[in-house]
C-alpha cells in the first residue's frame, strides 16, 4: 500500500515541482551512478537483490547498466539423540553448501528529457547459476548407519526489457519508478543418493527445463550520481 501511494504521489510532485520554477537541465554524459531500491518501509536496499548495481552514460542519450549478484552460504551442524533404555546413541551430521551467481548487463536509451524528469527504456541479457549441495550422515554408536547426499544445479539465461522514469531531486540524486518484462530459459538438474556403509543403494536423477515470460513488479529506487 505504501508503495502504491508513493507511485500515485510521485507524478503529482513532479508536476508541482516543474510548474513552480524552471530547473536546470541535467547533463548525464560521463556520469556514473550507484543504484539502490526502496522497500515497502521506505528503507534503502540493494537494487533487485543484487550485490552491485550501477549505470554509466556515454552520452546524454546512451548508457549501460550492470548488475551482479553473488551469494554463498555454508552450514555445518550436528545433533545427537540418546536412548538409555535401549543403550543407543544416534548422531546426525549435516552439511549444506549453497552458491549462486547472476550477471545482468543492459543498454539504456534516454527517450525523453523534460528538465528534471527523464524517461528511459532499456534491455539486455542475463545469466545465472546456482549450486545447492546437502549431505547427511547418521551414526549409531561407532557404526555408520546411513548417508544421504543430494545436489541441485540451476542454469538460466534470459532477456529483460524495462522502462524507467527518473526524477532528479538534485544534480546528483534521482528517484525512480521502473517496470518491465523478463523471459528466461532454465535447465535444472537434481540428484539424490542414499548410502549404507559407503555403498550406494539407491539414487534419483531428475532433469527439467523451465521457460517463462513474466512481468516484473514495479520497483522504486534511488540513484546517486558521481
């Protein structure tokens, strides 16, 4: 709801700001900007969940935008369960490794320039990769009872097209609203194996392909130019 109110109020603010006085024309040639996103609580976050997002303008009309996301997570945990009546002691060891990358370069074209309000269109390809591995070992006393390993790999390529409206509140800071579409092609590989005393007793292999075309949610952002 807060985001919707912001989207409705922003155009009115632009109209009043521009009718009040004439603003200086913003020169974008040679400028670089870091991009951030505004969430529903009006806090600044990384743009579209990316680790880095920025844009650079070669001229007033043309620019490039680059976003890169990487994440890594490693979890090692163990648990034990003892049953004194049956004289049993079971230990469980679990490992979880997760790594993900996404690279999104795109071209920006400056379609409209009206004093402090600018309208852009852009688009470009993206590529992403995710590897998710899990291992679980179960022991009873000193004897290995069972082990289960599984991993999932995701490979995706696609293309995104977006429109972006920016309002320059100053020469170096702008507020923006963005909307677009995305097509993606993803290949997914999943494997699971069950072991007893290092002997593979069963395994599951699954391969799938996912093609999708979807609209991207409206995102609100802040760009800081240098």
